[in-house]
């Protein structure tokens, strides 16, 4: 394995001395094997961040990217692209099984004064448009799922996206706090199947080995999702739609602009 370490200007003197004594930077590291491919701008800034790259995976980081308290694990022929002027703070990113994650330019992902954000992509892809602010808690793509988020999206704290098939979100998404966007049941609705998985995986949490029931989700441009709302599988919302606080939308095929203010029943 090859280790590449980066240093920073204007660091405290004790850090400079420690790096001098150890001949490496203990606060940032980049670990990769010979099968991987890297294209990282010399203007990338890292602080308390680590990158582990293996299994023929690829990482490309453009100019003026900032990684602060970021952990990246990229393996299984996966690819991570971070375009210029993007800042990622307090985020854990894991890619595996031929996955792809692309951050557009000028994005703000995570926040140094908020709880950690987790991005897990296993056999799937996610494309984040330019000039977006994503402070959500968890973003997950599995089972060949495809997630696309347009430009100027804003997603608030404690929100969550789970994609096992397809979620397409247009430009100018305004998403409040604690919002859920799912195209999947996440787990099987068959209790016998769930119980077997729980027994086999104990004491770990339940992680499904088979794809659960899914249906694509499509959100048009200029969508506003209120606090504590949920968009569930099979929902299609026209551009300019508004979903009120505490509202659940499931299997809604809405072709015209509409304001949703009542709670809809969940469906399986």
C-alpha cells in the first residue's frame, strides 16, 4: 500500500513538530493500492480527513475542494468525483461494488457545526447538481439504484434519502428538516423473511440481502417539502408543488401543480 500525506500552512506549532518527527501528517492521510486511479488537484485542502482507495477504484478531485473531517472509503471499482469549489465537512462517504458518486461544482455538503452526515452507496449511483446545500443525515443507494439531484437544491438537517431503484429530483428543491424521501420499503414486508435475516445477521442491524419492493420517485423543479414530511415510493410530484408539514405522500401521480396539506396513508 502507498501512503500520501498532505501538510497545511498556518497550522499550530505542535502539529508541525509532530509531522516533522513522524515524517508524515498524522491528521490527514491518503491510502491506496496500485490498482487505483487518482486525479487530485494540488489545490485540494484537507483537514482531519482520510481517503482509502482500493480495488481498481477511481477518485477525481478538482481545484479548490475543501475536505474537513471527512472519511472516504472507495472500493470495488467505484468512482468518486468532486468538482471545483465544493466544500465537504463532517461527512462519511462509503462506495462499494461498482458505485459512482459525483458532486457538482460549488456545493456545500455537511456542516462543521452539525451532526455527522453519512453517504453509503453500494452498487448504485448518485449525481448531485451544482450549487446545492445538503445537510441531511443519511443518503443511501443500493441494488443498482440511481439518484439524481438538480442544481440549487437545499436539504435540511436530519433529512434522509433512501434509493433502491430511482429517485429524480429537479432544480431548486427546498427541503426542510427531518424530511424522508424513499423509493423503497427498505425491508421486506414478509415477517418470516425479515426474521431470518435478523437471526442470520445478529447482533448487527438488519441489512437486506434481496431488493425490497420499490417504485420510482420523481420530483419536478421548484418543489417545497415541509418539515417532517415524507415522500414514499411511487410518488410523482409536478413542478412547483408544495408538501406541508407532517404530510406523507405515497404512490401519488400528480401531473399538475398542487399543495398537499393532509397526511396520506402509507401503502405497501
